[in-house]
């Protein structure tokens, strides 16, 4: 019985930790997007600058190699690439055409 209670407590602790990390990631993403939008708006050709920035970020993510191989590596890379696409959409939504 104690093992079940300990496991449930650990699950609740991990859920809380995931929620905190998700909130941190959301705030970081929003701030980063706003900062990048401000910087790109100042460029002579903001669309080309955004494309260059996103291509460089995509290459960096695809080339990422963690110190240890693990089963999360492909999932982590895919999530990072998905996030990059999301940020790109948000960035471009405010750029002048």
C-alpha cells in the first residue's frame, strides 16, 4: 500500500514539475518571439532575414548531438523542429509584406 501511495505522490510531483516547465517554456517562447519580431522589423528585408535565421536554427537543431544517446533524442529534436515552425509562423505574422 505504501508503494502505491509513494508512486502516486511521485506521479503528482512529476505532473507538477512538467506543468512548471511547460509554463517556463511558454514564457520563454513568447519573450523570444517578441524579441525576434522587434529585431526583424528593423531589417531592410525582414522576410529574408527571417528565412536566414530559421534556416540556421533548423541546421543547428538537426546537427545537435547530445553527450549521451537516448531514446528521447529523436523526440526532442522533432519537438524542437516543430517549435521552430511554430515560432516562424508567429514571427512572419507580424512582418510587413
